[in-house]
C-alpha cells in the first residue's frame, strides 16, 4: 500500500505484520532496503525510511521483532496466544492513543512516541492488532499454512470458515495430493 493509499483507506497493521514476518521468515537476513520498501508499501513515508532515519541497526531490530512475532503467529492454541499477546502488551508499557500526522487519517498508536525504536513500534502495533483481532473473532484467525512444505503465515479475517492455507494454490495442491493418496490407497 502506498502512503497515498494508506491516507485514503487507513492503515492495515495486520497485513503489514504478516507481510513483514513472512519476508523475514523467507529471507532471515533481508536487506535494510527491502525492509524499507516493504514498509513504504504499507504507508510509511519515504523520508522516514532513508538510511539515516531507518538504519541498518533499525533493520536488525525489526528483523528480530518479526522473528519473535512469527512464533506467535504460528501458535495454534488460543490461550497460549492470548497470554503471549498480553506479555507483549505489558512489555510495550505504552498507552494507546489516536494519532493523525503527515496527512494520514486517524489511527491508533501504542508505541512510546518519538523515542521508540522501529522494533518497539512494530512489536507494540502488532501486539495491539493481534489483541483486537483475537477479541473480535474469539479464535485465532491467523496461522501457518497447512500445506506440506509451506511455512507461509496467513491472516484469515475474511468471511467464511477459518483458513488453513496461505493461498488457493496451496489449498488446491493439498486437496489434489489428498485425492491422489485416497485413490492409491483405495485401488
């Protein structure tokens, strides 16, 4: 999402969370520039993503935060996930507040303000959005793809029953493999 799209449609921190964690899971040493481009697609301002504003150290912290959040997003037990989210919220130690800056629409902030690191900001905003989603759905609507060989995380907050796969491609591949397996075993 471009900065302009974020202004029109608001921020989508859950999508940013999934995209960033999947990027780090796919490429643990993902370069600073690639992280900056991903953040820009999710509405962060280019001037906040320069090498001076978003440093290599910031990128390292963000990769570590994404790695930590990846473990939470792969947790299938709702109680363990809720306790982990509560621990993150307590760790953040900041109060939520509405913010409207740089031409963006009103949106929720939970970080410590200007002194927060990129990693702290990402952990705080991610913990908040996961808490909101968990309370809205009463279950975990995110997870790791159930397709063999795929570890992509997904967010299943759309209509219909809960998701098990990251994409229709993985779902189709798993269905075809199960069909072939049943056919072999039956004949």
